[in-house]
C-alpha cells in the first residue's frame, strides 16, 4: 500500500548496477549544469557584427561632419529671422554677452544680455561713448526690438555689424 499511496513505481536496475548519487551539493550542481561550448568562428556575429561596425562608423562620420560644420559656421552669421517688422532694418549683433540697455548709456539699467543674434533696428542716435580695447570706440547707439511689438532696448554700435553709424537705420 505504501507504493500505491505515494504514486511511485520502483524501477529495478540490472543486477550489479547502482544509482549514482552525488556526494555533496557541488557535485549535484556540476551534474545539472550544462558544459560551456566554444562557438564556431562563423557564429561570432558574422553579419550582425559587420552591421554594428558599419553603423558605428557611420555615426562617427556624421558626428565628425556635424562638429566640423559647427566649427565652420561659428564664424558666419546666422540667417536673419523673419519674425520682425518688415519696415525695420535687420541688424546682427556679432559679439557675445552684449548688454541691452534701457537708454543709450552704460549707466542705464541692463534689460537683457544677448549673444550673436538678429534684431530689428528702430533707429540710432548718439549717446555715451563706449570704449572696448578689443573692438574700438563708438558713441552711436541703436534702438532694437527682438521681435515686432517687443520692448525697445539700446545696443552700442560697436557690437553691431555695419560700422560706426549703421547704413539703412534712420536717426532717432
């Protein structure tokens, strides 16, 4: 009744053979674990590896071109934005960290700081003389708008492409 109750059937081994039992847990794990196989040379990736190398090389080439393109265009002025008033003259502030002032003087409050950007020039007038050892001296200031309807700010013409007095920008 014991065998039937447990639902087990005993299998008899041929005479003289014994069931191999592992002596310790490590032997059991060794028996249960499949042995590693060395892949054949053709299974080292083949097409997959070639595709991966090709894509990596393409990515590096694109990145190199992008970096090279950025270095080249850093010297050139960006295209003028068309969001401004068509009746106003577009001017390009070529310098970095240029102060936009409330009035044409360095004593006036700073409204914003801009770098290498296009603006709409409303008019220009003479104001306080600005001296910059790297650029020169200028007393002409241009009233600019960032876009149509925005507040007016003043930028010294030293930092605007076009010279001492900007051609095409009316006097205030």
